[in-house]
């Protein structure tokens, strides 16, 4: 199926798009939004870390019109995100900002919501710690950080497919790998972020919700 680029409501076809495309984003955006609707019901400004293709942002922003959705990522991904924002504009979309969690200055000093999908197993463990430290610094008291992805319990994979995915990641780079929820929660505590919810999601993923 091809896509009419003047019709953002049309179903994206990977081959027709000038912007990067992730099938995983198309699969998980609906169940994630269902949770974000209540988790960010009182939120005014969300910083997204590791926006990737930008597909999540163009779906979430118009469906959460009461807040501003601020994208960020390393600069290599900015053009793709901008292409998505041009394809499916929304008045409450901002960014993308340059944000590598290793940098000392973050683009926003304060935000009352934060979101990141599928980043904790891609970043090195030290970078996951920096992500939590940065979110802990910027998130206002009572604000929520929603972190989506696959996670382990007590070092055990929650499915065969997650075990295979972890092996694939570690083959690509030794610093990548599926993280243990307990270790993540400990990092979060050090950043004054407390794990409040561990929500099961389709395809053996979780949505971890931390509160400042
Ligand atoms: C697997 S992609 C996930 C993208 C998107 N959130 C999604 O769910 O499709 C991992 C993302 O983490 C970002 N990332 C990796 N290392 C990072 C770092 N040090 N600081 C910020 N983002 C980083 C990558 O640029 C990429 O966008």
C-alpha cells in the first residue's frame, strides 16, 4: 500500500516514506498511549529521550493535546524526526533537541513528565545511570518518568524472544543488553525517582513508571 503524503491520517507504508520507519513503534504506540493518557493526565511538559525515528512523538502529541511533547536524541536522528514532524505536524510538538545523556547541559532545565522507549538496553549501563540522574534533576516533584521496553526479573528473561534479543544485542555490542528491573530501580532511587508502577505491555515489554 502506498501513502498519500498530504494525508497524515493514512497508514504509513515503510517503502513509501521519506522518513525513517520502525514497525515496532507502529505496533506498540497504541498500548503505550493508553497508559500515557492516565499517567500524563495532569502533565504539562514531557521530555522524550531517545526519540529515535520520531514516530512515537507524532502519534502521542496530538492524542495528548493538553501537554507539550519535547523530542530529543543524538543529532544523527534529528533529520528523520523533523521529517516526521513535517509529515504529521502537531501544535504541541517541540524539538528535536540535541540530547546525549553524557552531556552535562540538558536542553530543558525543568519538566513535569519524561518518557523514553527502548533506550535502557541500547545505552551503556553508565549512560542509563546518567539518564536517570538527568531526569531526576529536571523532573519536578510529583512528576513521572515512563520508561518502556523489555526488562528482566532477578536476572531472568521473561520470554524466549527476550533472551534471543539480548543475545543479539550483546553480539552487536558488549555494552548493550536487557536490564534487570531491580538494578534499574536502585539507580532510580539514587536520583530520587521511585518505581511506582510496573505495567505489563504486549510482546513481553513493560512500562516502568517512576515518580519524583
Ligand atoms: C532502539 S532506539 C529507540 C528509539 C525509539 N524511542 C523507539 O522506541 O523506537 C534507541 C534510541 O536511544 C538513543 N540513544 C542511544 N544512546 C543514547 C545516549 N547516550 N543519549 C541519548 N540517546 C541515546 C538512540 O539514538 C536511539 O534513538
